[in-house]
């Protein structure tokens, strides 16, 4: 009886296992396709030939499809793959691909597609070119005559450098790394000589591309003297250079340009300014040169006013002189004789500038005793400013002389009134 019960129990267990196994075999197992390492989905490789492996899991049968994206009609040289297909498994599997050397002038892009049923896995293979290529985003620049800068975007698959033909422009940076965009600044100063053109060569291996630079010339040379006396009508000259059409203006009616416009020229031009007599106070005008690119250069002209009311005026006050460590204060007298002559303590002097605000004059003395100190071969330069009512002049002086056999510098201040 006991043996019969055990036989039935074994039979029940076998049936249970049998039906359970049958039930599992009729279920559908989901297909799994995934990389062993996500970072392996992209390969960045050099131009040299080489073999690489890609590890993955696939629980269903699979096969490999290779495609390519090539540039500039590069002949198709797709990687070889081993194995090209396989059975599904829960174990880690690997396909190996060999990429031929890239001797073209273009980078290559391959896609290794592992297809398993309705699923696929794409491996991107980026191979660099075996030859240098370089590109810039411009053919050239025309720079302002007064100077400026411009930027060039440089792209290359290898390290690159620049070659400058001339020294009148600067390049920064002058080299860069491959496979990244670099922005290069080209800078030029003002061109005061002549129209000029040059180029910068961007070089990567045996490849090169050129950016042409050009710049017009524009400069102005004011008259030798821009502080003019008031008397009579005057004519002065100035020079300029403009390799573009130009215009000349003066912002005051008493200052009249001889030529007001002209064509572009590679030569230095001479123009005249006609200055009318000044019967009033000191006045200033601005002369401007403008080219067709709207660049502007200017200089001022100042004309002294009618200072006849100061002629013959006598002034007295004090002057403080410093010679080395010695400082002395004493009396000072002077007479403004006319526009060009002045007398200081009886010594004649020369007025170098006189307007309704400022007076400048020079006095040369062979020998003078001042507050007990004797100086010889004294040359002093005075500069003073008139008060609003012309009752006082305050100023400074500098000079040089010989005292006790030594040549010393002299400086000081002075104040006179009338």
C-alpha cells in the first residue's frame, strides 16, 4: 500500500514537471540587443588602418550592415567585419571591424549597424583624413585707413599655422589645433604711406588657403605753425595723402580752403588755407579732411586777437626765483611794447605768443645781480595768464644761467599788475 502511494506521488511530480516545462516552452522570450558599454557606440580613430572590437548582447540572431558617409567623391573603402552574423545568446558577443587607411583629403564617417529582428544598434566610426585640410570663412578684408581689426574663423583636421607676407599687420593667434574652430584676429595700424595689399597664408600640412588684406592710405600734415598772428590776410599750406576721394572743410568762415575736394591719389597733395585778418579777440577754427569711407582727420588753427590795447602798458610786482636750494623773492617790472617786444627790468625780450588770455616771452641777459646773487648768461622763458579785467598777470618762469661758475637751472613764479 505504501509503495503504491509513493509510485503515485512520483508520477504526479513527473507530470507536474512535464506540464510546467511545456508551459515555459510555449512563452515568448523578449529580444534584447544592447551594447556592453555605451561609450563604445562612437569610435574616433586616426587615419591609419587598424582593427577594433565592439562587444554587445543579443538574445536573438543578428547580422551586420555597414554604410558610409564620404566627402568630395572619396572612393568607397568600407571597413571589413568579422563575423558578419551570429546566433542569439545570453553570453557577451563581439564583432571585429578593420578600417583601411584614409589617404584622402577628407574625413570618413562609417555606420556599423547590428540588426536583430526588429531591433538595431548603430556604431558610429569617425576616421580622420590622412592629409591636412584647412578652411577659412573669408577671402579677404579691406581695412579702414585709420586702422582696425577683423576676425577669421579657421577650421582644420590637423594642427595648423600662419605665414605672414609683410610686417604691417599682426596675427593672433598665429597657430591652432586640429578638429576645432579657431578665431584669428588680424589687426592693422593707420596707413600713412600708400595703398597696400598683402595676404596671410593658413597652412595645414601640404594644404593652404590665403586671406588677402588691403588698406587705403590716409594722413594729414598740419602747417608748421598753427598759432597765427592777427595782422593782415594770410596764406598757409598743409599736406595730406588720401588714396580715396576726399573733401576739405573749415568750420569758420575766416578760414577758407584752397581746394575743397579731389580724386584719390597715391601722391602727397598740397593745399592752401586763406586766413582773414582778425580785428577781434583770439579765435580758433578746425580744418577737417574726410575721405569717401567717412574717415576724418583734423587739426586746429588759432589766430591771435587785436591786442593793441596792451601796447605800451607797464606792469610791476614780484618774482620768486629758485636756484638750487636758494629761493629769493624780489621786485619785477615790465613793459609790453607791442605784439613782439617786451622789456623786463630794463632788459629787452621777445614775445613769442600773445593773445587775449596768454602771453609768452623770452629774455636773455648777459649779467644780472638779483637780491645779492650775480648770474651770467641768463636765459629765461616766461609764461603768464591775464586776469579777466587785464589788471594782473600771473605766471611761471624757467631758465638757465651761470652762478659762481656753475651752470644752474632757474625756476620760479611771478605776479605783476598795472
